[in-house]
């Protein structure tokens, strides 16, 4: 079995074509079977639903291949401390230990020791959090760890080459961005401030470059405008340097480091809240962005992940305010082109997405509009 370059079809060798040679009496009769190439289109199927509907939750793949979902919120002011584990072998969810603090809009990162670090977020629409917690998959329990120096949500968290965690930007009030950054020391559980970015930003994205540096892109500083700027963090010096600007300002986009080390940024919206279908590719060697093929649909608040063949699967999102999308597109890095693929069963944004060990993609939760939050989950593969 092999996956094609399109990312949405699987070629499978089967043995369904046979031929028989008839011989004279007393001689040997032979039967041959020829492999026949069939094409299986990747599709979405419903899998087990979570115990409760969630948006603004965090999701991470554990070392055993299962998936942890923690926190989040529902319609209204309900914020969760609960967590659930998706078992990839059965397609079912089970509850696990609750966090010490109910939170949404937090980040979750898998640490080198297999534990999960959950950082920041908000307790309600008016209260940002500086606290952090660690989940132990072996026991299913959470323990508190050191607090950041600054409350923040809509931030990013990146695992550095030495296993420490870099947390960048965010907001404490939903209106004003932060330019501060902090590093979590895995060995001590203590945070240390590091160099500030040149620009305040939240609703930005971040990813690790092949050399271990961190690229932070776009976002907003004040909710009224979007940013086209990008900055690079050097863990060795703790300093930031500005790099090339994107051709388009964007916030609420996605960002993925491709197999070749370049970085793909997709969709989002501008400062006037216009949805974007455009995509750009950053070359770390030159620090320059290049436009690439456009998606067929404008989208923001979507998700994206790298498929086993190196293609990028972009899922759902919103358009025209808070109208959810069920459309899905696949980006092929060698050609720079997009293809549409099977639609999800349910339109959703503010959902989460991970690629499983078997190459399938799990999407969970999210909202269809400003009133409906989902507990459902779907698998693509």
C-alpha cells in the first residue's frame, strides 16, 4: 500500500485478476494471479463522541498513540477543567483526571518525557491565567507546576531542541497584545523570562525551524489590525530578529513546517475581518516569503496538519463572521497546488486536529456557528 502525492488517495495492490493455463493430460496445469491496482479515496467517518461539547480546548497526541483533550468551553460562560482521552485502537473516549484549574484558550505540549504541559488560557472572559499544569499519562493525574510571570491566552507554545518550552505573546485582556516571551525549564519546573519580540501580537502562529530556531508569524496587536511581520527566536541567545514580511497581513491562520524545512502559512483574515484563501511559503535560508497556490475557499479559525506523505490537510474553519465550513483541502508542496477532498460530516471551527500514528487525522469538537458546540469527532483516512 502506498499513498499518492495528492494526499487524498491510497493505491492498494490486490490480487483479483487470475488466469489458468490448461495443459494436456499428464502434464502440469499452472494458475497465475496478477496484481490489480485499485484506488481508495480518503474519506471522513464519524468516530466516538467526546463526553461533552468543547471549543477553545487543547489537544495533543500522547506517546502511546492516544489523544488527550483538555479544558475548553461550551456556549455561555461554562469553562471546563475536565479532560478526556481518545483511544485510537477503539475509536472511543474515556474520561481522565481533571485539571486543577478550569481553563480555555490554553496551549498543550508533549514533553520529551511523555508528559503534557498545559499553559495559561483564561478562566473566564475577564480573567487570564499565568498558571501551568502537567499531565502524567501513566497515572491520569495532573500536578501544578511553576507559574509564568504574565497571564496570557491566544499565545503559542513551542518545544525547543533541549526539551524546554517557549511561550510567546498572547493577550491578557482580549484587546492588547503582549510582546513578552518565557521559557519553561523541564528539569526544574520554573519559568524564566527571555527576550521580547519587537511587536506585540496574539492570534499569531509559531513553528520550529530545522536549525531549532522558532518562527513567529502574523497575528494582531490590538484586535483592529492584522500583522504581516514575522520574527525568529534564537534559543542559544534568547534574542529575536525580524525577518521578511508576508505579502498579506493575517491573523487566525495556520502555520506548518514542511518536510523540506520551509514553512507554509495558510488562510486567516485581515484587519478588516476579510477571510483569506491565500497561502505563502517562508524559506528559512533566505528569510523571504513567496506566494503559493490559493485555496478554493477563504477560511480562518481552521486547522492544518502534515500528512505522512508530506502534504498538508487543511480542515474546516469559518467565513463571513462565524459561519462554519465543512470543506477540506490538501496542499501539495512540490506543485504548490491545492485539491479539494471529501467534506467533513459537520461544519466546524475552533476545533482541534492531529495526525495519528496510522496516518489518519482526528478532528474533535468545535462550533458550527455562534450557538452550537460539538462533542462529535471525525476521522479522515
